[in-house]
């Protein structure tokens, strides 16, 4: 897709995608402003959006353009949220940029601006892809002077949301065991910051926002997302005059990044997407973008995995794991993952992290027999690791106390008895890569669950580590994958604390939440689905009552909820009855029949508030249609008697059981749910699979 100069206008460009246009240009004083972002306009109309901002009384208190900029700086006539704040030598803070040149590449453009007095070069980058409406923007800042510069904020860019969008936003917020809860409301006048100061993406908020007057299948939606896995912030700014800008970037307030002479700091991409077709269309576009441009293995079908954490905790033994493995294999599981508790001294969470070799007491001959046994059962082998962490009670820490985030003469606060290793350090990364590489090679591992179980504290030395730690994690994962092309990685951070388009470039799936209660999972999965496709949403069926919530939920409902993503098992299979094992076996077989569609198809969130009222989701791929319907309650909150399906070919005929119905009927009159779905015990669920004839 092209980025073209707008004819008849100097220094003005339009980024055109199939459905959208994004028009921007340079004003005097090096201000690069957004003129338009919305539905695609004809080429000859593009210049018509370039005009002086109308309608506001001119005063000495406000510059109408200061939040229209792609990168508002702290300097000159601006009073909005700065996306770039720099302090030059002598304490000078007013950044004053001149436009220098536009450098075009294939589907990309860099606008080069310079602060001549202080030798700061700023590159505003924009890139399009051929098959998506997502715009990728990032910024690079280079110190071309001989004096140090300090950066106090460097966002990937600011996006103007047109006034017609209104101020209703949708985002995902939460906490441990209740990640990605949808949060909807009207943005207040003022500045609202979503973000994380934890050093990771965090459970508290996920780095995206949708703004628009929309429903699931109607309405215009503007999304901004950030592809970053460390601390981040996204500030919405709604002026009393009515307009809204969203600035997104890495870091958080208070950090100061030194930029030495000759050095460049480059931001992660901020992604913008305009869609007209409701939240459903927006999600579908994000999922397609993830498959085409983010995920390392988008075409694969994810295997059904078993994970031993909830069954055995730290009590990991060869015989115990093989006992579970035999049961898992018998059910149709394809990948067996040994979780925490396998390495030296790790009998609880007070010690062991850092000493990444099999515990000599429990595995005197290593893990070879265990994983060979797993493979003999026809499954692939996977292992839990937490490379960024160390327990003070470990040989690694006793030998390298300086490797952790710390300041001299400050406490080293532990959380879950552990400290964070500084992945900004070359020696730490080299150490991690070395043992991870050996482990994968020695045991022929197909899968790593890469966990990260605490936030940063006392994070020194140097504020750049907030960026470099995250990049260090990326680098180790990237190198590991390049050495082991068949290795797959799951991103975990106490559940879903690290799910974003940055980590998803090098991981194949995400552990969505430590909360495996099916009912609680439904809203978590719903929120997750807004940006990320079902193939990366790892969902386990665990025991009932649930270990975290103590809620009892029937096996079938637990399965049907987990089958809406990438199915796994995490229960103590030794305690499941023969009937439960039989039911599980047939549900796993049923999942394998539909998983291509669930994982890679088009998602439709059909109706209801998942986990609260009756609800249903649908996936469509080629000729298969999969509907999963849930009803957690008894007689209250009656569900509709018919579920109206979506995204079908109206004139085609679809069949299920012995019934044949037109797509038009299914989408307008609906698919009848069985009577038992309306009456009977709590937690009723059904999967209906249709095929287009
Ligand atoms: C984190 C993960 C869990 C499990 C434990 C092990 O909490 O989210 O799934 O791996 O660590 O200690």
C-alpha cells in the first residue's frame, strides 16, 4: 500500500490502505500534523482535508494544532501531553525542530526533523503493509551533538482521534487472576494515562485502546496499540474544546534516558487502525495483522498440551510426571509440559531460581528418562523456565550478586522470594542463552513456558535498563529460536502479565491467566480476544472445585470454555474418574475437529456478557462454522431461544446433524438452541459445528 504525496500540497502525504486514509503534513516550525484519519478518500479528494483548523476562538492560551501533531514536543507554543521531552546541556528544555527531509522507502516514510542548535535528529517513521489497514509508526532520536542529552519522554507517536468518533473508549484492565477485563466509558476531559510501571506489560492494563461510537457489528472504531513488553504508558488527552489525542510509548514518568553523543534511541512501534464495522471488525483486523506480521508461526495448529502445575505444584518427580503423562497421552494430549519444581533445590518458591539444572535429589540422572518417556507416549516435551529471576538462596546469586536490578546502599526487596536479573547486561544474557540452549538441546525440548513472576523494584543501575531489559529478553528469545527453529515458546508472567504485540513476535502463545475457573475465564478470554487471536490464547481445563476460586463447574462447561482458545489440560488427572476421563477424551477429540477454525478462523462474539449472562462465540474458517454457547445460570437471565449467527454466506446452505439451513436464516432468524440450554442445572454449554455445503 502506498504512502503518496498529496498533490497540490507541499510536504503533505497520505498513507492509503484498502479501507483507510491517514493524511499528514508539515507546518511551519517543523510541526508535523495529522490532517485526517478515517475511511479512504478518493485520491483527488485528499487535498481537501488540508485546511486551517476551523471554528475555535483564537486566544493567547491555546494553540489549536498542539495536539494535532504526530510527535508533540515539550517546547514552543504547546501545552498538551508531550510525546518527546528532552533536556539539553545547560538545562535547556524547549525542543525546536525544523523539517529537513522526507526519506521514502518501499511502503515506508521517514520524516527527518532536526533541532539545529542542539544537534538532535528526530525521525518520524511510518510503514504500511500490503494486506492490512494497520499503520505502524515509531520514532528514532539521535544525538548528533557532542554534549549529552537527557530524554524524559519518548513516545512512539501521538494519534488524533477525529471529533466524530466521540469519546467512548474501550480497553482492557485488571489484575492477577482477572486480566483483560473490558473497561468501557467516556474519556474525561483532561489527561488519562493507562499503563504499567512494573517493567512488564502487566496485568493491570493491556496496551491498546479503542475509541468510537460502535457496537460489536456496527460503527467506526479507531484503535491504538503498542507493541512493547516493558513499562509503558498511553495517555489520552481530551481537550475541553472536544478533540482527543492518544500518545503511546515505552517507559513511565520519572525515568530519564541519557542519550550520549552519537547514540540513537528507537521506540517500539505504535500501531493505529481505523475500521468501520464495529469491535468485531476491529478484532478481526487485529487478528489478521497478528497472523500476517507478528506471530512467528501463524500457520501452525497449536497442539493440545498438558501442564503439571496445578496437579503437582513443586512436588515434581519422574514417576509422578510420567504417571500424569500416561493419563494425558491416553486422552489425546500432544505436548506434555513439566512446570516449576524440576531444578536444583526447588521444593518450594524460596530457592532454586537461577540454578537451572535438574534437582540432584529428585533427578539424579537428569530429565532424560522423563522426556524420553513422554516422547515414547507420542507427545512432545516442554519445560517451564523463569530466566529473568533469581532467588537469593541460589548458587547463582551467591556467585553473582551484582547481576540483579539494584542500587548501592538500597534494599533489594524480594517478591515471591525472588529478585530480577538485569537482562540489560551482556553477561546475564550470555549466561541465560547458554543454559537455555543447552537445556533445549540436551532434552530435545519442543516447548518452553517462559515465566516472569515479579515486578521491578530498586531498578538500577541506569534508567535505560527499563528499555534494555525488555530488548534483552527479546534478544535471548530471538537467538534461541534461531538456534532451535522447531522450538515454540509460551509467554507467561504470573498468568497474562506479558501479552502484547512485542512479545508475540517471538512467542507462539500466551498463558492467559492463572485463574482457570471457567466462569472467571470467560470475561478474561473475551477481553483478550479484542486484539489477540485464539491461537495464542492458552486455556486449560483444570479440576473442580477450582484451585484458585473453589468454584465447582461441570467438566463439559470447563472444556467448552477452554475450547474457545488453544486447549490444554492442567488438572490432576490421577483424581479424575473413569467417566470424567472418557468425557475428556471425547471432548479433546471433538476439539481437534474444530481447532483449525477456532485458532485461525474469523471470531464473532455473538451475544451476551461472557461468564455473567448466557453468551456465545462463533468461529468461521472456509466451510466450517463453530458455535460455542454458554449459560452459567439456572432460570434467571434467560438466553435468547435462537442465536443469530454472523459472517455466513446468506445464499449458501449450512448443515449440522441432519438439518440444512440457509446462511440467511441462520443470520436473521437464528440457530435454535436445545431446550435443555434454557432449563436445568447451572453451567450449560453446547458446541454446534456447521458445514457449508
Ligand atoms: C506462575 C505461572 C503459573 C506457574 C507458576 C509456577 O504463577 O503463571 O502457571 O507456572 O508460576 O511457579
